[in-house]
């Protein structure tokens, strides 16, 4: 089997890269997080973005379960462990809805997150 370098995915993943660019425009703090952290070349399907259904929080995950979440203008690194719950329409697209795993799911602060990427 011929092994190809990991950089060869870029020309084939144009649609996914466009989706990532749209989300980064919507949440400019994510660009700064990526610039400030030592992040190598990421495969487009490793990037995950979650937004709280009420819009109060947005999270960028580059290497799960670590994520960078912004709430009230401040960005912090958190451990984000979510589990799939259902599908729902959000911004005219069918999206996955996630809730926190384990005991965190039973707290009053538990939010539902929509997966954008």
C-alpha cells in the first residue's frame, strides 16, 4: 500500500476547509486561540466546534477531550466530555445535539451543545 504524506489531504478537503473558515469568521477568538497555541497541521476532521443552544458559550476542540471555550468574552481551556443525544435543525442544517457525560450532566449548569463542525 502506498503511504501518502499527511499534507496531501488539503486539496481534497476544500468543502470542509470552507466550513471551518465560516465558523472562524463567526467566532474570531478561535483564530487567536489557534495562533497562540503550538498547533501543528491539523486534519480538517479533527477540528470540532460546539455552541451552546442558548448562544452563551462556544467551544473549539483541537485535540479532544481538551477544548477552548469562550463565555462572556473570556477564553479558558476546559475538559469537554460530551455524549450524543439527538439530531435537531440549527441554522437551516441538521445538527447533532450533545450533553455533558457523567455526573456533570445532572448539574443545573449543564447545557446542550450543537456541533457545528
